[in-house]
C-alpha cells in the first residue's frame, strides 16, 4: 500500500482505494512455501536454478541455512534449508525493531530504572546503559543496532509495556508478515528454550525493517556517539563487513542490517547491499567451518553470486512481503509492514509502488500496479527521458 509521490491525483486516489482493502494479514499463506517453486536441486537442501549461463553457486558454503533474495522484486534467487528452524541470536533484533521502532519518537527521553535492566542474560552483549541516566530513544536504538546491546533492548521493551508484552507483539508481527518459522521467547535474541527463526523469516524481517527510514539509517551506521559513564563515547558497529574490520574489507555497496552470535546459534548474519541498480538480501545462519569470519565471507560470496546472476537466472520462489520501488540511487525503501509505517507517519509511505503475491487483494493490487506502470511509461515518453545476543 504505497504511493509514488509523483503520480497523478487520480492514480493516487485509485491506489488509496485499493490499499484500503489490503493489510499484511491478507498476504497469502500459500506463499510461505514458495521457495519450492521451480527449483533445481544442487545439493542437500539447496535450491537454485541450474540454467545454462547461470553462475555456479560459490564453493565452501558451510552454513546450516542461507538465502539470497532480491529486495526490489522479492524474488528468492537461491536458498539452502530456507525454512529450517534455528536459533537466530541477535538477528532477531530486526523483528524487535520492526515491531517497536515506529512507536516512539527518537527524541523521546527515558530515565532508566533498575526494573528496566532486570533480567539481562548472563554474557549478553551490552552497550553500557546505566540505571538513573537519561537516554533518548535514538541513543537506545543506536545501542541496539551498533553494539547489539541487550541492555538497550530491555529499556525499549520496558517502554513498550514490558518483556512479555513485547515478545507477544513480535510474535504477532511475525504472523502478519507470514513468518511462520519464528517463535519469540526473548526479544533481544538471547538463547531461550523454544526460540527459533529461519533464513526465510529473517530475510522478511530485514526487508520489512528497511521500509522504515530510521531502521535503514540505524542499521547502516558504522560509528556513533553514545552517552557513557564518563561522558560521551564513540561506539562502533559490530557488523564487520559494514565497518571493514577484523581483517575484512567493507563490502562494496553494503547497506548493513544485523549480525549476531550466541553459543547455541553460532554466528548469524543478515546483510543487504546495493550494486548496479540492484539490492540483494543475504541471510546466513551458523556456518559449520572453523574459518575466521566465516559468516561474513559466506555472506559476501553469496552477495557476489547474486549480483553476478543479473539477467542470468530465474527465481526459485518469492518473499511474500510487500515492496516499494527505488527512485534512482535513493536509499532502500522495501515495504512490508506498510500498515504500521503508514499509521506511524499519518499517511502512506513515500517512493513506493504496491506489489503483492497471488490472492484476491493481491491480484487487484497487481492490476493497479500495472495501470500505474503504464501511466509512468507514458509519462516517461512524454518527458523523453553487513556481537552476542
């Protein structure tokens, strides 16, 4: 449910009318297993189209589960065990952010109480939130995204009504997004009995999060000031292919998203990058090799493969989240959770066109999308134009 700010008033009105009948809960459930469409088996649990001219998948992939998806179209380009339920570690913070981030202004201030910090798991990654100090919501989100701070998550969850309430709301958000592999027990991603997600679901969460300007900005931030015990201190993002650290270079075109680690989950990573007019999402869960930086190297090789496949491969399935279009080289604004975003802004999101999967509402929306596409083409002719949880 999105509107390009430059469409005619008539087209915009038609879009709003169609969007009124569409919500995230209308995304067809059948799309959940869509990664099984048109696959060619290339390895145990692996799916990719083995057409002539298609680049071979990279060697050395040891992750228990991974996925490569086109963030613009929602097409799944290749996957291995995409719906395998695994501990997500701090990549689950993407769902936390999708759920909570739209609710509070970045300038809102919270004085942290002892209750806010109660229950932080032993060995958790923290950013250094202190009881009795005042923090802006923006400070806390930087603590979440850059340092994977479970202390910051606890404070934001307290603002949101508490730990259990937040976990329940995250579960509801996952259901609305069609992410049926996810069970939320601990909103910060800390290992908890029964807490699982999948490469598929985490990719959906990242795509949904990037629809929010604040999410996109926070997940791409490499360094920021944070109120420390002795005054302002600088914190650095723990995503090594975003920063270019620990022996790794910054990945070309990297947008960011979220990394994680726990002893049960191993290393996990969701990475988004944009190159040559395409934006890809790669999720990698628990590499089994003992190689240094394995999760980053495997994600990087999958991103390389995805960019090399432009025009050379067919998708094996689709994400059933909604998506917006790009405006040139503007920041990514994919849409899922558009209802939440539009409500938070008091109106529809900008720079977007509606794309849904099959189903009654989806078919109607796709018809409207085609109409708007023809309008744009005619208009164009007239103008001649990458921590522990």
